[in-house]
């Protein structure tokens, strides 16, 4: 009798572990887009009637054309205010803040969902894929979408006030505020803030603060700073290097000038 009971207990434990394991393996997406936070399992997202197969001609994570099962962002953002900003938090700490206007604009944003029967390739040999959830754009060139606005391995999507509203210390303060500095702030928010805080403000901390304790315009010669932003490995390289390079397609020379004007201004008003 005792043995039977033990066997029974063992079987029950095994069954529970198996069930728990299956649940833990099933990816879920946290959504904070309305009054009540939601946690949607991949299966629930795949069951949405708006699900389609989409072709992405120039996929940023995979550097080639890709095809995905995906939901249009318009479905997820149905009830959000048009002037809000949406925060995509990846499991590695990358945080992209993208204005709702951009997400609903001409770039055509879709949430790609990796399915169990058609897993995506690894981003780097032997590593994980861009899944389970990845923001892709069908016509990024029409919506002026930057490569930093393709967050992958997304764990959470939340509504948030604009970055500069939550972190006013990232705003340039000058009496003669030049347009270049303002445009540079915009470049920083689109291309750099997903990894770097500045002046102690920002959602992500994948890379170092770009103003504290010192600003790279102070400790890099300008030519090397430009080179580093264009292609970090051209300045120094090691296995675990994370920062991507920004080619002239992603960041024009004029935008790089603006970005440096903004960084220089921030060095003058460090707090
Ligand atoms: C995907 C994340 C990511 C993005 C986007 C990114 N960086 Fe970085 N950056 C890093 C990380 C991480 C480092 C530390 C070196 C490394 O691991 O590559 C770094 C290093 C740097 C450094 C060197 C700092 C030092 O003191 O060594 C500078 C300067 C820099 N980044 C500027 C920028 C600028 C300007 C942008 C926007 C145009 C940008 N980065 C975008 C992640 C990022």
C-alpha cells in the first residue's frame, strides 16, 4: 500500500512538473495599453482573427527578406491616445520608446509572432532568435523608421509618456536653442536612448550614460567618436561588443552633426 501511495505521489509530482514546464516554456507578452494590464499567451495572440502572414522585404534583425505570422499594431493600439508613446521592453534590457503616430503611420508596423512549428533562425550562430515577439515594418522607408525601432525578443509593451516628459534632464537648456541641438535630441531619442541613458535619465542601461560622469564629446577626439558611432568595431573590438554601427542609411551625416551638437550641449549642462 505504502509503495503504491509513494508511486502515486511520484507520478503526481512528475505530472505537475510537466504541466508547469509546458506553461513556463509557452511565451507570453505583457501588455499595459489600457486600464487593466494583460498577459497574453502566444496562443491567444495567434488566435486573433487579425493574424496574417506578412512579407518583410528588408528585415533589420536578419538582414534579408523574411516572412512572419503577425498582428497589425493597429489592433493592439486601438484604444490608445494618438499623442502617446509606446514602450517596447526586450528581455535583454533594450527599451524602445516609439510614438503612437509612428506606429500607426506609413511604415506599417506589425507584431511578428514566432510559432512553435516554424521557429525563426538564431540572430547569431548558436544564440536565440528574434522571437517570441518582434516589431517589424513592411514599408519602413515611408515612415522614416530607424533600425533602432525594430525591437526584438519583446517581453512587454506599455503605454508611457514621452521620454523627455518623464526625464526632463535629457532636454537641452540653452537660451539660444539652436535647431541642430533640438534635432540632435530627436536623433538621440530614436537611435541611442534604447540602450544609453543621458544625464541620468532614460529607460535603458544596456550602454553607459552619455553624459555622466563625462560625455564622449569630452573624452573622444571628434573623428574617433564619429567613427565609433558609424562602426564601433573600427575603433576597438571584442567578443561581447553590443553596440551596432550606424551607417549613413540609418543616420545621415547631417543627423550625426546634429547628434554631436546635442551631446556637446549636454556636456555644458551636466547635472
Ligand atoms: C543596442 C544598444 C545600443 C545602441 C542602440 C547604441 N549603443 Fe552606444 N553602446 C552600447 C553599449 C553596450 C556600449 C558599450 C560597448 C559595447 O558593448 O558595445 C556602447 C558604447 C558607446 C560609446 C562608447 C562609450 C565609452 O565611454 O566607451 C559611445 C560614445 C556610444 N555608445 C554612443 C552611442 C550613440 C551616440 C548611439 C546612438 C546613435 C548609440 N551609442 C547607440 C549600446 C548601444
